[in-house]
């Protein structure tokens, strides 16, 4: 009996489901609190995201006229599922990944993209003009950051010679921190992560002063809550991925907490330091600079490995 | 040309105390000249009605109880008042004043916004008269 | 939305929109992200102030007109009071005039800092917004200690001012001016050097000098384009005769220039306030003025933080004015937006709107009524006369 | 028929809901003809000196995300149906805070021809904050009053479409296009 229950608990409670959502909300609090402190404010209380979520779940859900009802309700769930599924392949808190196989890096990255895709579809589904512009911008941004971000994560994977996140973790743990060996990759990964999570200055898809709340303008109640949780889970996964790949991996929970907190501080500072980029500026930045640098670094790594093998 | 000019400020803000006042939990002291709720002193009033005449938003009603003995009741509406202090400026006998401590006037019901100032027996007399059927409010001039 | 040959995609901004703290409706026709047409619809804040002025006496009007706009309240009251004083043939004492200028300059500081924060917020630069508003609280505190309210100072009365300043207050103001000057220098550095911020301001919304003149822009919007228009310099009024100011001008006319002009005006305000506090003469702060204002007409112009504010007052010898006409600076500047918006990206629109420091409550004393069923018609005088004759035949 | 355990469960859920509502009032701000004074003071409550985020208050852009409508200004005829539209777009339960003397009674604008004057005539108001404009502290005090009344179990007021206002006809219920 115990043996058969184990994967279920794995999926629903401990690293997979409930626990991850709660950690995600805690991360959101940390994010808001850090930004508030950088802005010389006090910031929210620790239970703020929990209260927000519970409140949203208890609220009336309005379905606007003229939307595809099933899509409207299903998309938040799909987004959250994508994020949670991605978490299964990633070793967190010093534990091994729930599931792991050769090539799970690619699967996890694709699962993370489900979120943006769902947001884009959700925006296109509703008739409001703000949501449509928000959706266009979200998808445009996705096409621009996805490639550099992937390239930045490929660097360590090639260095480690494997596509398995768990194995990369052990590889980075044994060698020097890759932030020293591949600094450009690290920068691209962090900035790409911010783009992926639509954090400022890359928050053009939900720019409040231009298009209200972007693609999610028409969502209220449960849908909004699910999208929020999904985004927070993505934040946890993204930070963990960068820590695993560039900051020397995770061997135990303490290491995990310290390293993620350090990275979090950097991300929050970057968030509050810049003015929002226009969507065309974002795209230009990624394709002209990000992708090119990522490619150059990748070439250098491949060449280095090749050279090493010849020498050996 | 630089990127992240605000970095110094961020570090400074992070390591210093936030600029926030912990308001609802610790009370703040308002400046001396703050124009808060209007306070009326019935002892000094001679009933010149100037305050009523020049009030831009009809927030003051001076009700006469006994004109000869100079007994007046002021009905004041904080919800109409725009706190301009014109009445205080006009009053030659200093019977009007704007309190600098009574500015937390928020309320969940509108009843709180009808304030009677005056001697207690006068207010009771007026309210009683208003409650009687057939007789309307006392005339205000 | 009408179905044209090519389907138009119109993005409305307002009347309820986070970028605008006030209602106003803009419709931008966009092609992708590029704006191809812009219209503005005002009137959501139309309250009928000019008409209401005619039914109240001069004292009440002063407070009513102060509430035309919450940001430049003192300037509105000053313009009205100066006009009425001219009609009545009364001159306020010099100390009162100096205090009026002091309050006006403090208000300019508060207004420019407020605008600076809001513009940074429109650019998505929330940290700068927070810092600016944190520092703005300093000047708000001064205004509150000085006058008793944070927004509607009600400093003026007909014939003078209500409040006086003493040594303690003047020392406090001087100390705070030093602090604000230091902060302003810092912000100047941010605005002119930060790359991400310059990406949103440099070369955006450029208004040439000729165009600004043609469209009748006023205030910092015009001065950023090199138009020399400042009532404080061109036609000094009240205390500005005694305490002159220098005009701040920039030539480029883009958003960056507007930032620079406004921040440089702040320096000028700090200097002027210090000078007033040094040189202010002791004396009376108000004179008596009769309730009935003699018959006559007067024009009163003052420089609000947003530009030239124009008042026309006509009195008929009673306690109430016959007509009060207000023309606010924001109204003059609207034309520049619809002109400049075309060809820019949708993402630039909030910044462009913020660039003129718009103030909707200032505008809305005029309503254009459009019938939904019929297209709006325009007629010249001859046509209208003919129409009238035909109609009643 | 409900069993005791179900009842108990419901009670806990209700308590949790109420707790969440009190701790996370998201607000939307609508200006229905105000002079800006109240608006900038509301904006000032977000900034470092007052920072209402520590009470869980967040200013939202979309009415669909908001719980509390903070309305300022006398209701002008032009802004009237926009105001009702914004109010109707908000999901239940919703609360209204009227800020400033104009929203409470019309203030100086009482009697102007295009002003209705009293917000209460149009939508049900839960908290009134007088002042012209109220200090940011006073606004925070008003919000705390609302949260206190929620703690005591206040129910949101019922909205009735106003019929007694001249020159007014409600547009057909919005389909979400803001």
C-alpha cells in the first residue's frame, strides 16, 4: 500500500502540488517585500499572497460576454498544470527530482512555456482590446526571450554532457561554479528569466499604465488566482534552474535556500533599477544582443570540449 | 551614458529604515495650523451670521433659539465643509476655530455628519421642537 | 466603432484607466503598435464652475475656483483675487504679495515633483516614482505647516493673505530647500544619463518651435521647444515685480527636454524662495475690500505650473460677478498631443500624455454635444442664417 | 439535511474567507469629477511615507480585479454611467469608499448644473471620508474603518439602479470592453 501511495504524495503534496504552491506564494511575498525595501517602503506582511489567493478563490467569477466559456475556464488550469508538471523534473530543496530521465531539461522548459502560451490564448479569447494587445505582446516577448534563455541553459548542459537536470546538478556541484566559467551565460539566463516571468523592466505585456493588466484584464476570482499561483511556481522553478546551472548546484536544503536568496536579491534589485522597456526595445535587445552572445558562448564551449577531447 | 544610476539609492534604501510612518498603529501629530473639524463656542457668538453667508458650501447653519439673549445653536455638516477657514477668518469674536486634532472623521454612516454645537439645553429644545409634528425647523436667517 | 473599408483597431484610454488618475478619453487608432490617429474627448469632469460663479459672491467664488484643480489650486485663486483686486482698485500689501509668491513657488515645486513621479510611473520606473514622492512629502509638509492643508492651501483672501510666516518657519523652509535641491540634482543626473530611461524620452514626441507656436502651447511644454513664453517674465504680476525670475528654455522639444526644463525650473523656485525669505518686509498682510465690486471688466494672467492661466472677470456692481471665464494651460496643450502622437508607438502614449502634465479637471468647463443618431454638422454664419430663415418660413 | 460536521466545516471556510477579505482589499480608483486633490492624496497613500501595501491594499487597474471602489468627486452627469459601469464590472463582494467632501455631499460644487452631488444617490457607499481633501492618514483611517466593519460581519450593500436622476439612462450592461 505504502509503495503505491508514494508517487501520489510525491505528485500532490510534497515536492509536486500543495507544497510547491505554498512555496510559490512565499516567493511572491519575498519578491514584493524586497522591491518595497529597495523603494524605501515597509512592504506587505508575510501572509499577504496567501490572503490574496484565498480572497480571489472566494470571489465571484465573472465570465464576460463573447468568450469561449470552456477555454476561459480551462486556460488557468492548463497554465498551472504546466508549471507544476515542470517542477516534477527539477531537483528542489536538496531532494532529487520526482521523475527524471535523459532529456527532461527540454521537457521542463517546454512545460514552462505553457504558461505564456495560456496567457496569450486567454488574452486572445476575450474581446477586450487591452487583452488582445496584452496577448500579442506576451507572445512577441515569448518568441524573443525563449531562444536566448534556452541557449544560456544549453551551455552548462553541453559542458556537463547530459540533458538530465539531476546529472547536471551533480556535475555543477563537483566542478567550479559555472558563473565563473560562463559569466555571459549567467547574465543571459537571469535576464531571460526576468523576461519569462514578465518582471519589470520586461513587464510590457502587463504594463499597467498602457494596457491595464494585459491579457488578464478580464479575469476575476478563481482564474486570476490560478494564474497568479502558476506564475509564482514558475518563479520558484526558474530561480532553482539558474541556481542549479550556474551557482554550483544544490546538494542540501541550506545550500538551496542561501543560493536562491542571493539570486533573488539580484533579481529584485534589477527589477527596481530600470524603466520599463518598450516591446520593440525588448525584442531588439534579445535578438541583437542576447541571442548573439548566447550563440558565441555556445560555440566557445563546444570548441573547448572538442579541443579537450583531442588533447586527451 | 550609464545603466542603473539608481543603484546607489537602492543600496542605501535597503540598509536604512523605511520612510514609512506606521500610521494606524502609532498616531501622528498634526501641524499646529491644520484645518480640521470646525469647533464652535456658543458663549462668544453674537449671531452676525457672516460665517453662514460666506460659506462656499453651506456647511454651517446657525439656528436661533433666543435672539435677544444671544442663544444660538450651530448645525455643522463636516461632509459638506471644505475646510477653507473662511468662517474663522470672518468671525470677529473668535468663537469659531478649526481643530488640529479632529481630522479622523471617517465614518460608516452618514449620521455622524450632523454635528450640533451649543448649550445642551438649547440643543435639546431644538431637537424636541423639530420632532414635534406640524412644526418645521426653526427659521434660520 | 464604424466599419471602415479597412478595419480599424482603436485603443481607448480612459475614462477609467490606471495611467490617468482622472477621467478623460483618448482613442488611438493603431496599426500594430504604431498610432495612426488620435482623438481626445474631454468633459467627464465638467462641473459647470463658470456658471456656478455667477450665482455666488466673490468670496465663495474664490474657494470654488480654487477647486478647479487640486494641483494648482493656489494659482487659480491668485488669478481670481488679482483680477478682483484690480477691479476694486485695491492693492494688497507688499508682504501679502510676497507670501502669495512664496506659496505659488512652493506649489510649483510640489506640482513639478508630482509630475516627475507620475511621468516616471508612466515609464514603468516605479522606484523613481516612489523616491520622488518620498521627497515630495517634504514640500507637502512645509505647505501643511504653512497653510494648514496639503492641497487646497486657501492662502488668499480678497485683499491679502490669511497666513503669516515667522522666523522658525522660515528657517525650516530654508533647510528643506537645501535638501530638495540636493535631491533634484540627483534626479537630474538620473534623467539625463540613465540609458533605459533615455530610451523612453530622448527623441520621443519632438515638438518643433514653429509647431509649438502654431498650436499655442504654453508653459514648460512650449519652453522645452524654445518658445519664450512665461508670464512671470513677460508681464510680471503680484510679487514677481519685486522678485524677478529667469526663464528656463530648452531647444530640442522632446520629452527629455521637458524633463530638463521642469527640473531646472525647480532650481529657480528654490532660489526664489530663499530670496523671498531673506528679503521679505514686515508689515500688514491684508487690507479691507468692499463686498460690492464696482462695475467693470478685467483680464488676469498668471503663470501656473503648467503654463499661462487666464481669467476674465466681468462685474456688474453687485456682490456677484456677471461672468467669469477661465482658460487653463492644459487646454492649450492638448492640441500638441494629437499632433505629436501620430507615428509613435502605443507604448509611448502614456509618456506623451504625461509630457504636457495634463490636468483634466482644469479643462472641463466646456461640453461639446454630439448626437449619436446624426453625424455632427458644421455650419458657417451665412449657412446658419439661411438655415434659420428656411426653418421658420 | 446538513450534519454538524458540515456546519463546522462551513463555519471555518467562512471565517477563512472573511480573514482573507480583510487582509487583502484590492482597490480601484475612479474619479467622477473631482478636482484632483483627493486623487493625488490617494496616490500619495501608496508612496513610501504611507505605504498602504503593508495593510494589503493594492491599487489595481482593472475593475475585474478589485474589491473596493474608491470614488472621488461630485458625480458629474458625464461620468455617471461610467461610474455605474465600473461598479457593475466589479465582482461580488464589493465595497465603496467615498473620499472627499464632494463625493459625500457635493461640497462646493453642490448646485452646479451638471453635478449630481452625492455619490450615495448613485451607488451604495460603505465608508465616508470627509475632508477637502482628507489627509492621506485620514484616508487610511477610513479604510481601516471599512476593514473593522468587515470584521464585525458587515455585508455588502445591495445596488439598485438609480431611477430618480434626471437625464440619465443606463447603457446596456457592458460586455467587458472597458
